[in-house]
C-alpha cells in the first residue's frame, strides 16, 4: 500500500502511536456516523473488530455487498496481539504490532464506531453506547474477552514499579522488555492464572525468551527463574507437555504447579500465591515478574441472553451456531468453544462459520463441523520454536510432515516473519481459514 503521510492515533493506553495511513482520498472503509438514538437495520451485524470480526466482515461484505453488513467496534487501533510475545521479548516493537482500525476495516462494511451495550436477541436488536439501535437478520458476536488485572490485589498499581511487566496489554507489554533488560540477577517469576486465557502458551514463551536473553548477556548464572502456574501441567497436550517439561529441566527453569497469583506487593518486591490444592498462601520475593492476568467474558455478554452459565456466548462447538438463537453465531475468544483461544483457532473457526451461516442464509442446514483446531507457536529462544497444533481432544493435529515437537529455526521464522503477513493480508482480508488444506496436501490426504 502506497503511503504518503502519518496518521497519529491517540490512545488511552499509550501517549502516542503512529501508523501509516492511506493516501488522501483513498478510503478503505465505509463509516456510518449515526445520530444518537438512530435506528439502523442490517442483514448482518458483527459485534467486535478484532481478528474474528474483521475476517468475517471481509468475507460477508464481499458476499452481501455494501450497506448490508456492519461492524460495531469503538477502538481506533487494531493490534496483532500474537506479536506481543516478541515485543515483550525485545524482538519486535509495539508499533509493528498495530495498524489504524480504519486501514483494516473492510471497505464493504459500515463501521459503527461505538461499543455494544445491550443484546436483545428475541428482538434481533443490539443497542450501542452512542444510543444507536441496530436490528439485524443475522448476528455474529466476536468481542474478545476481558482482562482482569484488578482481581489480583496490588494490580494494576504495581505496573508503576520497575521489574513488573505483562505481555497481555498494550499498556504494559513494553514494561516487560525493560524489566528483562534491567534484570541483573535474583528471582524472576512468570505467572499463569486460574482462569481461561488467550494463548495459553504465552506465559511460558516469554520466560524462555527472557532466559535466552539473560544467557546471551551473561546474567543467567545469577538468575533463579520460576514458572508459577495455576495448572497441574505445563501444557495441556501430552506430547508437547513432555517436551516442555524436559526443556525446563535442562535449562534449570523451576515449575511450581497449582500456584495462583493473588497479590503483588511492589514496594517489598513480593508476590503472594495461593496453592490451589492446599489453600496455603506462599510469598515469593522477586526482582522481576511477568504477570498473566485473570481473564473472563465481558460484562455486556455475561448479562445477556446469549451467555452460558459462565458468560461466554453459548454456541454449538461444531457448527458455531447459538444453541438457542439460530440466527446468531459466535467465534473467537468470547465464544464458549472449548479450545485454546488463539488467532489460529479464529482462522479455522471463521472458515466454518462462513460456510454454516451462508447455508442458513440460503435456508439450508449448517453442514461444516469445527474440530477444535488451534495452534500455539511455542517460542523457546530467539531463533527456535516448537509449533504445537492440536484439536478438541488435545491430540496433535500437525500441518508439516516433520515432528513439530522439535525446536526448529524454520518454525521461528514462521512465527516471527510469515505469520504476521498471513494475519494482515490473509486472515483479515477473509482469505485465510487455517492450514487444513495444506495439511492434507503435505500429508497426501492421509489421516488428519
């Protein structure tokens, strides 16, 4: 895309970020600016402008044409969040991970620059934060999830102190690498909370990058590194769990299972964990700590008729269709789909959703079934990566005809260089639905 100017995007999370804008007059989207209280109707309303929302908008915008699809999204910036592991590890910059929302919004959709405040599926209605009321024939909910730093005592205030970072927010991800750079020895702790999270491998990936950085900079022999996880295993898939446990043993990375962070005391540099099996509170001194916050469904969804008992959008795990409202679908982090919440999962889900919702629009039954495919590129150092791919049953579902359980430089380049391009030019454009076709081709159609 030719670029001739810089658009400055003002964020509440950072003072300033700059993204390259399109040439003057070359708009890439259709924006509605409805007056407060205005009522609008669309054949398809998509709530959420993350990976799932933009990808679905691109697909259905082409299918249904201008004026028939809207995306409800208040944010001015769209982030490729999987890159934040590399931002926190000092490999990429935060600016590289973001683009102006205007530049990724499909030109065939109307952008409602507001948040969703209420869902009334019985009336096919979404009420927005600016007073707009949207009625629809079909609805896709793709709102992501909520970070709950406030559920850990001492957060988010502790981020004002040196040595505390978190790769899960644009506010704090750059603090991670500063903490890694400034670490001169002592105790380094990496946490995993007692809730579902996005990208379940991310909390340990940053540990491996920090370990590698300290090794390269002659600090490693002064460091005591621990991974305090609320889980009883280091990873949910047995094949990769065994490999990672061995890796941690070889690199002297201590794993403390069933340890859930409940408090940070930054002026004392102490972190308090609850042992989930015994209830015992254990205090760990730290010199550097990376925090993965508790996460959960958004409040607007929890209080809506769309939610399950926990608050996720209640959909069939194979068809992605809502279990009570047949004209509603959901994908991505806000859905009840029992698989790891990753961009790779979103890509596969969007392909299934497009086929099934298209069938519903044509008065047919949804016929495509999602197998739970997801992927986690487990970065183990700067230059090596294990590409974990698996399904609902936590069975490996690997694309390449090699053992992906081995650390490989090729998988590092896939993660660091190729995947961002696939995201921006494939997934967001609605032209990437995961590697299923390539998996079958490379494996000559045998097995999965």
